[in-house]
């Protein structure tokens, strides 16, 4: 049975991906910081195990990958879905804001990927990095987030080229607006009603709606599947036509 490690699995895209993989018959290691939410995700399927902890240092990432392989005996896919959004322009962001964003959104995916690559080469596996449309285009007061997500796209491309001959596939997806706690938190920061804010985002989308976490999870699973065997180094928007 195939094994996937999903970070950021306590909510949003990561949680949806964990459940979708389990429904597809994969064994899932769902990793995150919120033990209670992770247990709710794990209650959905016997195929989901959980790992609770901070992923801020390379040693933490090494431990998570090692624990996953120890439990399941192999690793077939890594999904880097954990992320943080701290709004602000250059003169509003503190050193800690900048460093925290780059650490979680870029350093951690690198550390995890570095630890996972030897195992994924053995299984001819894949990595799916959850970037953002803000990694492709700029956005006001999202300096650190845009930089980190743009960096994640370039990390994806470079690693994909490094390991294409190993049969290891590495791709990035770029969601637009998705109905997740991150988006509702953004609404609250702006002093807007979350429901009205989601409606506003939907009105601004060419297809008239925003994505669900399950929409994004479907793309992740496709990229992890044999159906995507010739796709590597790709950056794929899932944004209802926004970047078109």
C-alpha cells in the first residue's frame, strides 16, 4: 500500500488531502501542530495516523520523515501543505514576521524534501508543494508570503530537474482563494464578515466561486498518481481562471 506524508493536515487543504488520500486507499501520516484537530481528521479513516509537533528546525523534519518510514516501512509521496500568512509591507513586517514566514513556507518544505528524497527514490515517488497564486503574481501587503511562495516554486523546479533521472517527480500547485481558516482569518484581519468576504472573493473569480479544500486535494492526489507519471517541475494554478 502506498504511503503519503501530509503536513498542515489539521485543517484546510492539508486536512482535505489527508482524507482524500485515505479514501483512495493510501496510508497517511497527517502532521500538524493542533492535536485535537488532527485527531478529528484521523477519526475519518483507519488509514490515517497522526504526528503532532512543531516543524521549525531541520531536526524536527528529519524526525517526522523517519517516524513515517518507521511506522509504514516506506514513503511514496510528500505533500508540503503547511503554511502561514502574515500580512504587511516592508516597513510593517518585523524581523520575526519575515523569518517565521520564510521558515514555515520555504525552509520546512526544503528540510522535509531533503529528508524524504532517499526514500522517495526507492519507491519512484513524488513531492507536491502547495504554493499559491501569490507565488506567481504580487499582492499588496503580502511581501513575505509572496517571497516565500515564489521561492517554493523555484525550489520545486530546481529539485525536479535534480531528480528527474531518479524517477522522482516534484510539482507545485498554486491555489487561488480557498475556503480555509487562513482565508477567513484574513477577512477578520480586514474587519470584514467572513461570509461576505468569501462572497467577494467568489465574485472576483472568473468562474464565480472560490475553491473548496477538496478541489485542491483532488489536484494533489492526481499529481501523486500514476496518471501524472510524465509531469514534473510543473507549476499548476488552481484558481478558477484567475491567473489566465
